[in-house]
């Protein structure tokens, strides 16, 4: 089974039925899989804070939401995470491509990578880092944890997890 | 008419429906005029009232009205293409356009100058965009609710504020009673 399919299977098994995405090359397979599943309403957003607003509304409407985005989005969404998701105590699994780690070909991505874990720690956001494919075995438990504690939770997925960038 | 006068006039129309209300004075005014569990007050996060309302409308069948401002829509302009391309016929976005950032001291917005949000919404692909004068907001809103078609209303009014206290309700209480009303 592909890792993208396994990830989306875990979302579906945990009743996540509303997913917003902002694209990333590493996440393309997962986004395709989200789009293909009839159990999931897929709503692409133009910016990640907008996506978190959509997720907040969907949660209050009785759906379990999730957001799929790049780690650069942490810089965009600090205010939204603090004043919406955390202030109103809402759950939000954040599947994040951890750009700027080992095997990264684009130097600028490293500039946000070096801040990513520090920012998440400063925000007191539980953070998990998938480096090897077997790390994804914990996703089911992470999703259960997120909806148990009503917090945003970060799942960082680096290039090694996704098998590198190929010939790029 | 200023925004608080519009809210006072449309409060009976809003009352039975789910309302997501913009940060700052709009929420404070609605809270003072007609506090009820069907109102979700934004205490922070400028710009996301329309996004929260759309997510809510897409997730459940009750009518949802997001009360937004021209300045807040400009802050989150990417919301309009998302709304246009994800039609929820139980969703109304009411933009109270006073051409200024009211909560921060009435600094002018670009919507009060050259930019026409109704034209932006139409260009983004929103199909039912209605512009009205402040005095007609009530009947325009009621017509949009009755149409059962997703509608963007741009209600033009004067800038100006009234003095009133901040909302001190705990955000989790606001959210919890709102979710109870949504599920009721």
C-alpha cells in the first residue's frame, strides 16, 4: 500500500471528513488521495490561515477537520493558531511537509525549517516528526490524541520520509 | 446609518439563524443587541469570519450568516474564490461596507476608495452578489435567506461607532454553547 493511501486511510478511520489543503510537491500524492476519497470533503484554500478558519467552522458544524500544508505555513498561521484554534480549544491535525531538512534542494526552505520546531514548541503545539516510513504507524494514535485533547497537533513529514526529491 | 444601526435593525432576522460575527465592534454590538447561543463571536483572528462561516455551512444544513466588514474581507481576500468554488446554498456572507476599519479608529479602507468588493466577488466567481444601501439591508438579507441560494451581500453604510464594552465571555463557553445550538 502506498504511504499516501495509508495516511488517508488513517484519516478516514478516525472520521476526519473535512480536509483543506495548500499544495506542496511532497504532499501531492496525499492531496490526490484526499481528493479521490468520497468520505472526505476536500476544500483547497488559498492561504493556510483561511484554511484554519474553514476547519474551525467545519468542526463547529460537527465534522472532524484536518489541514495539509507546508512548514512555511507556521509563519503564516501563528496568530490564527493562538487566537482561534487554541483560544476556542479546537482540535486540528496538521499534516505538514517539513521542507528544508536533509535532501532539500532549495536553500530558502532551510530558512523556515530552522524555525519550525522552535515555533511549534513556543506555541505549545504537540509535534511529531515522521522521518522513516514506519513512523507513520503512529498516525492513528496521533489523530485519536488530537481529538481527545482538542488541540492543534503538528505532524512534520520530511524529505526522507517521502523518499527524497528524485532527480530534482 | 452606521453599522450598529444596521445590526439593530436586522437582529430579529438574524436571530433564528447561525451567525458568525466579525472581530471587534461588530461582535460587541451584536452581543449587546441580541446575545444568544446561535451567535459565534470572534474575539480575535481578523479576516476569518467568512471562512469559519463557509466551513460551518458546508458541514451542516442550517442557514449560516457570516457578518463581515470590508476591511476584514480585504485582509482575507482569498476567501472569495474559495466561497465561489465551494457553493453552500445555506450560506450568506453579509459584508457591512463602511469603507473604514471601524474597530481601530475609522482609518479608510481601499473599499472606501477605488476597490469595489461586489465587483471583486463577482470576478472571483460568486454567482449571487447583491449590493444594497444600509436602509435596505434587512429586506435584502431576508430575500437571500428565502432564496436558499448562496449569496454575498455588500451593504453600504456610513462609518462610525458607538461606545460599548468588550466581550468578556470565555471563548470556550461561546464555542460550546454555539456548538450545542448548531447540533440542536
